[in-house]
């Protein structure tokens, strides 16, 4: 797979996962679907690891990766997209840090347990169990308020752990992919170039040259060279000239660049 296509796939996946983290963190703030004061929520929830770490810090690298998968500001083809790939390297590194932050806080939230009301006291009543409460469902119902907070936190923090692990893997893949993209460029070829090469191969069947009366009419018409090749190249050239004219529209009337009007 080309570095550009890989970058786009990874970017779209990171965007989806970051949105999952943001939603999961938002739900952690409203146990049992109700709002509670900050002193009734656990520290791990208030640290907003899903919103900041697995959310925003991964969303930006995802967008950067998608942009790196398109046409870059440094050209197209094998020499293109290096600027955006370079930016994607730095943003992916930030994404790794954000996902690690989300993973660490979510893991601590699972081990410590929720802050809840039990025996008329708001506290971390499962802290001393060091995570053993996760395998003893009878202890889950010791919390009087918020109702079902243990199951609520367990489900959402577990989701954040899984998603943040996937984000670390994907950001690592994008780090390698973007590095290759900076060094080698995007391997995607232009349609016109492919058509010209394929038409040339048709003229040397079995790697040998043949006389014109030994070729079919369709090969001699050279549709790949003329239609899919030269005409596409001319069209691309005209689009580039128009793009320059739009950029330098203040230089001459009609939107054409200076010297091209």
C-alpha cells in the first residue's frame, strides 16, 4: 500500500477512535445518567484522560494523517506530500503521548475503583483491594450513590484502555509510514503515466519488437499513449496553470499570472 493511502486509512481510524474516547469520557462525568459535584467524582474521571489524551491529542494527528494522504503543498507523485508527512510525524508522536496518558489514567481508574457513597462516607472504598474488587461482584453493590457506579466506570474505563492501546499502535504505524513518506515520497503514480507505460508495453509483446502488420489495429491506435496519456497530461498542465492564475489573480486581469495572460 502507498504511504499516502496508508496515511489516509490510519488517519480516519484515529479520528474515529478519538471521538469514541471523547464520548466515553463525557459519560464518565455523568454516572447513572445524572450530574454530580466534582467532590463526588474520582480523580481519574476529573483528569479527563479520554477527552484530552485519547481525544484531542489523537484527533489532531488523525486529521494530519488524512491531510498527508492527499495532495501536499510540495507537489504530487513520488516527490509530493513530504511537508505534510513531516508534520504528521510530529503530530503522531504527540498522539502516542496522549494515548499513553489515556491508558495510564484509565488503568489507574480501574485499579483504584470509583469514588462513591458507602457507610455515609464519600471515599475510594475499593482502593485497598488493589483491583481485586473487579472479580467480586458482590462488592459492587456496596456503593449507595451513584447507583451502579462500579459497572459504569468499569465499562467505560475498559473501553478507554482498549481504544488507547489501538491508538498507540496506529500512531506508531503512522510514525513509520510518515517517515517513509518523507524519505521516499508518495508512491502513487499519475493516471497518465500509467497509461503511457502500459501502452508502451503493448508495443513490445513478450519483450520483443514486432512490425506494424503484426499488431492489432487497437494497439496501433495507441489509446493509452494519446487518450489516457498525453491528453491527461495536457489537462493536468492546464489545471496547474489555472491554479497559478487563481493564486496570482492580483498580477494581471482575468486571473492569469504575470507573463501568462
